[in-house]
């Protein structure tokens, strides 16, 4: 009897200690973290130039460099590069590559924030239904024509914001926002909006369908410099603010009551985070469409490397998200030329296996 | 710091008109059956649930009307019952969250975190993932976080739930040695009687008795509030008050 008792004491709660996949400390230690940041930042200009160089037509990297520096320094194309090459480099590939960088960074950061706000690892920028609202509005403009003078982007932005307002109203109870209610309200509303979008697609003219498909799956093709100002400013400003909230985000991750005990005004903070994440998402999808999976997988991949501390994850998530989408866009243009694939197809091919692996890991924890 | 609750009323959670005081340095226990409002009352103190009426004061300042969430958290730290949140953090990272209400100062924070871990005997575990610790170790880490928060008031909300008996005693010994102003909701009446300077008994959201354990935990009160027969004696091993129980109807 006594021996049995000692045996139990010696191995307390095996279910708690046997967690091999969680028990490994962060893959990148605090000491090596700065190195990782430097490496990723160094990869940004390299990948940007690569993305502008390669495509349906490969251009000499030297020309690419000359065109970019000439435009950045003199504001004019260089004399010794042909007009067509200049057009491809500066007015086609450069803006779409920069848009991919902005969109990837924005979606990844928004996804990370929403995963923390609703404390659900499967959350992404679209969990609140924002993208469904944007899609419906965009598809409505494509099929039915402009509404109140809004183009596709403007309508998508308005649709996203209206949906967020509706989800917040449905998700709050006695003025308090609970994560579960928010997710349920977002998912329920998404289905309704998607149904309406499908109806519009059925009624669409054949020549409109390609445009609709490209918008729904996301694409940075056809981006112009003038399209980049609004998402650029919004993504940079919102990410900047979020980078300053690292400690409070960590507290929120520990539960509402712990966060309150740590001095966070939970309700106000959650509302601000939702608004910022939705604003970033709306600004991005208004110009790039509903690019899936970036906001889901990039935050998780970064957390696997450096742990859950937002002070370390958020800068990396922004940079990695940008790099990921630039690479995905490069692949979209070069995998099966001259056909160009929508971004959503590539991010889904990369994202789905990761998503399934994550589900397995989560069910192992639960 | 002195803690004063007066006329605290919380509609959802069923706390109605509670007056309660904790003197500086005192360890006060809050006992009562499930649903008597212990946790709700504590939430009103650490600013997680705004009372519908009444005032909560810490060191003379109204927690809800005068102090900001951050200022309040600089005074009051909390150790709640075992939870599953924060699983992916390392021990040091989790303790570091205790610095949230304070101005960020990485070097000084590291020192404070190290001292807090030393105080609870977890120094060697700083880089371990929190998820791999035993229940008792987890609660010691959360106590270290409360210490890193450097409040003068400590709130405990059933901190010994789900712990084995050795871990329960170790945790309360640790808190007792801190000599910090403490208000603790405790499930186990013997632990409450053994470690608390004074007890408040809550039933259906009201204070029905308060005072030193020996005066409060009478067989009559325990029958009335908890519906059990009880005998109050002394623990032969520790000399502290000790209760033994039997079901309410003598058969």
C-alpha cells in the first residue's frame, strides 16, 4: 500500500508532464533573436528586387536596379532602358510587389492580433466576417455597377467596416464583448453574406466572372502606385501602434481577469484592438481582395520560432507576412506562364497542410 | 495598505451589501459555500468586475472612481485558481507579465523577476515552459508573478484548488511568510482556520459572521451556512484550529 502511494507521488499527473511538442523551449533563444530580425530585414530588399526581376519576361537585374534608383532619385525613368522595360519594372511589377509586401504584413499582423483578442488559435483576419462584407460589396459593384460613386475598392472598404459594426453589435452583451460571442457572430454573419455573394455570382455575366474570381481569391495584379497610399499609411500606422502594446497584449492572452488584475482596461483595449485589426484588414482587402491563410499561418510560424511574447513576435510577423506574400506573388506569376494564378490559390496550397498540422497539434494539447 | 469594502453590491454574481476590512499586513480569509459570492467580491477589489453600488478602497483611494486600471494594479496583485491560460510561455516570461502595470525597464525588471522566482523557490526553472510544471509549481510561478507586480495587497482566489495536500500547505506557508496585506477566498475551512488572522463568512452574497477563526467557525454557524455538523478542535500536529465534519442529519 505504502509503495503504491510512493509510486504515485513520484510521477505526478503524467498527462501534464508528457507534452513533448510543447515542452521544447522556443526554437530561437532570446540571444539569437536580434540575428533573426537582421536576417529577415536583409531579405526584404533582396526579395523585392527578385520579385521585380522575374516574371513572364525576365529582365536583367542591372536594368531593374537602374530603373528603381533612377525613379527614386530623379523621379524619371533612366534614358538607357527601353520604355517597355521601364513600364514593366516601374509601373507594373514594382507597385504590385510593394502592395504584396504591405498586404502580407497587414494581414499577418491583423491575424496575430485577432488570435490574441479572441484567444483562439484558429482565428484569422476574416473570423469577424469583415472579408465577407467586403466581398459582397465588391461583387455587387462588379455585377450591378457602381453604388454611390464607389469603385470596387471603396465599396469593399465600406462593406468591411459595416460588417464589423454589425458583428460588434451582435457580439456584445450588456456592453461587454466576449470572445466566443464575437466569433459566433462573425461566423454566422459570414455565411449569410457569402450566400448573398454566391447569388450575385450566379446572376453575373460570363465576362464578369473572372474579375469576381480574382477578387475573391485575392490578387495584387494591376496595382498602381496610387492604390498603395491608403493601405500603406494604415498598415504602417496601425502596426506601429500595435508594436507598442506588446506587454498589454501578453496580459490579454492570459485571460480577461488576469489582464484586469495586471492593470489592463480589458473592454476598452479589446475594442481598440478589434477596430485596428479590422481597419488594417479592410484597407488591405479593399485593394488586394480576400487573400486567405497569410493571417493564419504566419503568426503561428513565428510563435513556433520565438514563443508567444508579443514584443518579440509582432515585428517578425509583420516582416515575415510581407516576405511570404511577395514570394507567393512571384510564384503566382512564374509557375505557369503566361497564366497568372490568384494569390489565394497559392497561399491555400501552402496554408492548408500547415492548418491541418496545427489542428492535430491543438487537439493533442486539448 | 488598508483594504476597505463598504456596501459593495454586484448584481450579477449575487453580492449584496458587503462591508469588509483588511488591516495593513493582515491575512484575512473569505469562506462560504459555492456561489456565495466570494470570487465576485474579490473581482470587485482587483478591478475585474465593477460593483453596481458601494465603494472599494485600497489605501484610502477608491479603486473604481479614483484609481486607473494601471494604478490599481500597481497596488493589488492577484493569484487566482489554477488555469490553463499562458501555456506556451516560459516561467520567466510568465512572471514578466507581472511588470505590465509598471514602466518598462528591462534591466531592473530582470532583477525583480529573478528575486520573485527566488522567493518562491523556482530560480532553477526560469527557462522551463510553464506547461511542463506540476500544479503546485505553477501556482508558485503565479505567486512569483504577483510578487513581481510589487503590489502591497495580495488577493488570492482559491489558489489551492487542484493542488495536492503538500503543495497546498507549501503555497499557504509561502504567502503567510510574506507578511503582506492579503485577502484570500479559500475553499478548505481548515486551511482558512490555520493560516488566516481573521475570517469573513459569506452566505448568499452577505457577510454572516467575521472575526478570528476560533470565534467564527462555531458548529451552529457551520450547520446553518454549510449544512454540515462540525467539531472544532486543535490539530495535534500543529496546534492550530482544526475542524472535523459529518453530514448535516445525524443518523
